[in-house]
C-alpha cells in the first residue's frame, strides 16, 4: 500500500514601499524565472528521461594556456561527432568562437544565449557560428539555458562561469532539475570546487544527492560519453510553484503568493 502525504507551505510576500522590498524583489525575480522550469517539467517528469542531444557549455571567453584552447576545440568537434547540439552563452570571440564554430561547421545546431547588455561587447552579426537568442538579463539567460539543454558542461572559467555553476547546483538542491553537470577538469582546474563540495556535504550543508549530478573528467570525449549514459534517479520530492499577483488599490502595494507543495 502506498501512502501519500501532502505538506503545503504557503508564503505571502508583501511588496510595499518599505526598506525590505529590494530583498523581496530578489525572491520574486527568482520565482518569476523559475516558473517556466516547473511548467516544462511538471511533477518532476524529467526524472524519467535520459540525456538525448542538447548540451549547454560554459567557459571563459579568453584562455592563455594552450591546454585550455585545445580542449575547447576538441569539445566542439566531439559534440558534432556525436551528433549533439550546442547551447552556450553567446558571443563570437576567443574560446567562444572556437567551440561554437568547431561544432557548427560540422553540422551541429548551435544556439548562443546572450544578455542584451553584453551583445555589443561580444556578439557577431554573421551566422557563421549558429543562431542567437537575446535575453533581458543574466538570470533569464541561465533559465533559458536550462530550458534548452539536457546537460551542462563547464570548462575552466571565471567568476561568471562559477556563478552559473553555483546557480545550477543550487537549483538542483531545490529539486528544480535533475540534469547532470559535467566538469571538464583541465589541469585539475575543478579540484578545489570538488573539495569544497565534499566538505560541505560532510558538514551537512549540502545534501549528498546533489553531488550525484556532477561528472568530472579530463577529456571532452569521455565527459560526453558519461553525460549521454547518465540516468537520473527517481526524485521523491516534487515542488509545485504557483505565483499570483494581486495589485489591489495601490500601485505601491503588491501581494505575491508562493505555494510549495511537498509530496512524500
């Protein structure tokens, strides 16, 4: 016999003209950009799927070490050789151009997702490296990447790369997704992050199931093989997020209702 228990937590966030409203707006922004994720994977339906063909890659635009350049080009070629498709953060300079062009000229579909504010700095008007999707900001870019990709690959990168890595790990912590996160550990670049992850899990700050999403290898081909073979474990936790907006009579008073339903 199966028993189902429902625990519903309802939180009301009042956005008004008080000093705390900026903090509440940060939460509201997270809810807004996460809503599309819950609509795409209702009731945790993604947990029954396997990796198919769309990979999202993150890296720094510039890299001086020869090994980083070589592995970036190898990644683009390996993606195309496996008949996979590439999603990345947009731009057409440095390593971004190398990876996207290596995949695109070998007939992989390539989609660059770039915030509008960054478009003048690194985007090209030609179509030699695939299609481009311009979004309003950084948060929307990561949300769109999550929507378009089946798995993620992180090459060595900067603070922006680390931000995306932490965001996707945190969303996995919240059970928003179960998509694997691959670390291309060139020159042991991600050893420090893995050590932090193990330390946080050991001290019960991060649940151990989050680490299961991470796949860490030194070569692009091996990492792609492991990502394609990955099968997420059934997730007993399901969150259903609903947001309602009641403007009321005042333009400076808005109520947001956040419903979190936990099914065990």
